[in-house]
C-alpha cells in the first residue's frame, strides 16, 4: 500500500509533506548528526516528489528505516476528476480526515494554470460565490495546499516549474495566512517545486491586514483583489467583508503593495446582470484605480443557482470592458473555463447546496 493510500485509510503516522527544513532538522535530530540530511529529504519530498523513504538512496539506511517506521509522505488523494470540453479538469481531492476540496487544472492555449484551495469552505459568504454557502469547515495545512500541485502534476505528468498557480479556489487565502505562505515558500523554493514567484497569484476578497502583512514578504505572490463593486453600499451586499474593511482602506493597502517593474494589482470584477453592470459602475472603477498600476479582469458571472443572480449578455461584458479601456484602465474579459463541469470562478463546492443537513460537508 502506498503512503497516499495509507493516508486515505487513516494512517496515524505524522505526514512530512508540508514540513520546512527547520522541522525536518528537528525530526532528524535523534536519527542523525548530519544537518544536511534534512536538505536531502527536503529535495526528495518536494523537488522529486518522492513518497517512499526506501527510494531516498543518498540517505543512510538507518535513517530511512527510522523515518519509514515513524513517518510518511502523502498528498491529498484524487477522489474524482471531471473533464471539461475546453480541456480544463476539476479535481475533488480527499484529505486525511475524509473531507474534500476542489482544485482546477485550467488550459489557456499552451499555458497551464492550477487553481488551488486554501480552506475547506469559506467564512466570507460573498453573495455570488457558491463556496461561501458551505461556511468554513476548517483551514487546510501547508502540505494539503502544496499537495494539490503534487497530485495534479503526477496525474497530468506536469513539471510544476512550468505552470502558473492561483490561490483562487475554495477559501480566503489571507484568512489562512501562515499555511498559505508556508505552501508558497515550498512551491517557489529552488530546492522545492521551483515555481517562479512571479507565476503565483493570490486572490483576496479584501482582508486589509493580510494585504499589509503580505506586502512585507520577500518573495511574495502577485496580488489580485475580488472587487465586485466600486461603491461601499453595493460591495457591502456582495462582499460582506467590506463592512469591516471598506473600499478606502482596501485601496490604500493596494496602493502600498510593492510591485515588480512590470506588475500591476489585478482587480477581479464579477459582472452580474442588473446588479453591477451599469456604465456608471465602470466609471466608478476608473475613478477608484486612478493613478494606480492596476488592471481589471471583467469576469461574467457564472450562474450557480443563487437566486436573483444572472450572467450578463456577452455584448454587455464587451461594452463594460470597453468603457474601462476608454477611461484608461487596462482591462480584459476573462471568460471562465470549466463552466460545463462547475469548475469556473465561484462554482467550487463539495456538497450539494440545499442538500440534507448533518454530517461534515464534502466527506467521502
């Protein structure tokens, strides 16, 4: 039985996947006096994504035996895969406790992007997001977050160093800051997954203290903000965290966010018919981001069955984007991938909405 299968079966051994070098050194201290053995294990686990200690042949046999008797290396198990007509795939991944999270493999021409989850569910309850209907079940740990990449990379025979990562799946990444940043460091480490930091984007609904804290990290991911509205009354309704961190505070934090020479802060604007798609709303966005190095992704709402919310006609999205461009705001329309398998922006959920109550959401 493989380590991953052991994990699914409830193996009680502690999992080393997600451990940093310091933790590995502490674990190895009773087994060896050679500090470099921790770096060797780190490379095996992350750069080579090896789950069997016996294969780590540059380690002494005694160390391998001790590790094998007391620890394991395991990633989230792929419970199911849904395939879209556009080439995207939605993965339901089982965690050790039986809970499920979803991650998405997205194809844009020759470019592959992996959309990762950071929480099981989400506490922020954005009105247009299906994940928010779950509430927060629990935070994911660093190994579970980075393990999504390992699982998908093996399934698709990918070199992780050649993909892009977006923390835009289930959950609010800045609400699980430590674990997300621990995973980010593993993913971008040259002795880990080797993903260039510039290829990693973190999307937040607007947790201002988290943005400010992220500003001090080096390296740090690119920043994306789920805007949804450019006036507080409407954003209070669509993105309730705005009541705690209103637009003035959010925009000030975004203006202070350090940017590489060619980078911009991305504002994601979910366009909902009859709610936030009027020409005047585009004008408000232009005023809001004036003087910033920013761009706007206009995302036509992906219908999920939430009452009163509809996808706008394509021509309306084109007009909205054109109005932003006319006012000097770099903009694109991001037609979501995977809509036919409920893998698009705002559609990730691991239990039926309105389903029977009782039991943990997303268990298997």
